[in-house]
C-alpha cells in the first residue's frame, strides 16, 4: 500500500514538473543576419525614404501556450543608423535628429500582448527615443514557428509594424515638410536560446 502511494506520488510529481517545464516561456534572441529594423518617412511630398538600424539586441520570452504572457525587450543603437548615403547617415545621427552622441540607445519594452487571430496580435509597450518615452502598439504577425530548415534550430519568424509621430519624441527638424509620421517595420527570425 505504501509503495503504491509512493509510486503515485512520484508519477504525479514527475507529471507536474514536466507540465510546468513545457508551460514555461522560452527565451528567443534576434538572428542579426535575418533581421531588419526599418523606419520610413515622406520627404517633401516627393518620395518615401527609409533607413534602418544595423545594431540591436533584445530578448523575447515567448509563451506558446498563452502568448498573452509573453514579454519583449529591445535596444537599438542610434549610431548604427544606415541610409546608404553617408552624408544622410551623419545627418540622422546628428543633434538635429537622433542625437546619437547624447542618446546612444532607443528602447522598446512590452507592457501587454494581445492575441487577435491565429497568427496575429498586438503588442503594446513603451518606446523610448531621444530621451522621451511614449506608449506604442505594434501590429504583429507570427509568420513561422518551428525548426528553421537551414539552421535546424527552433525559430520564430515575426513581422511587426507601427506608426509614430517623431515630434512626440522631440525630433522636429524640418517638420512638417519632412513628414512628422514615421512608419516602423521589423522583420525577424528569432532563435531559441540554449
């Protein structure tokens, strides 16, 4: 009788431990070779121009069973802005715009995940740029979840987009001739840590 009780207790403990381990969120990091962080604006009503960050880091704690419990933190290095035109790179990093010397990082930290559809959701969070923090909402699509065919690693393919007003963050040079509204888009492969 005692051995049966011990066996039941052992099996129950093992099951509970396995279930908890499966339910725990998994940590994912950006694959820098398969990630683009781009922001675009309207230039004088003539053309749409874009730039991107070449250096960033962050972590997604992804709860597959309950995505609403997931968490995201990202840091963008403002001295890594790339427009493909050297003079514009310096202009973007200069004190009239991002002021990378004074504000070397922009950050995003999630405060809320919402599932909208089977593969879509919204991520609310605090975006800090130029020393100013404002809430933003990212429209997110889960493009892929599984083993990446080439790396053979557990990977999430994610797209995210939002629009912000740069003047809200104290970046007002040439506004409104150069548009106040800026679109931000992230396309990434995130690889499970460990």
